[in-house]
């Protein structure tokens, strides 16, 4: 695994790692400020139904995860890697070119936003 990828001691992160998306979505609504999930490990997780609004998922590692239907339009996913993930029905940020998504999906490259 990439040495930059990490796990964090946070109840919201634990809910995601346990694939308890309902608990994550309910808990996040009670917070004034969301924690950063930058560089976090989400390999192989089923994250369908995730409310990703306003999350910092920059440089996160999603290899083999199920991301179907997630709306990432207002999520920071710059630098994230989505190799081998399921992404049907996803929305991605406008600043993220389709080629970046395809390269990350097929080859594991880190997604770069256009500037």
C-alpha cells in the first residue's frame, strides 16, 4: 500500500470502514465541521449512499470500492485514486476531466483537476 495512505482514529471514519453509511450520514449532520479524510484508505469498501457533500477526500485510496451513485460534485477528490472501482451513476466535480477519471479507473493514477 502507498505509504501516504492512512487510517485515522475518528468515529466517522470507523463508520465508513465498517460500511455503516447510514450511521455516517446521520452523524455528519450533527457536526459543525467535518473531519478531513485526505489520504485515507477506503479500499474495497461499499460506500453506496454516502453523502459526500463537502468532504475532503483528496488523495484518498479507493481501489476496488463500490462508489455507485455517489454525488462528488461538491467534494474534494483531487489526487484520489479509483482503480477498479464501480462508479456508475456517480457525479464528479466539474473541474475533473473525464480522461482523468478513466485513467484513474483503469490505471490507478491520481486524479488531477484542471486549472
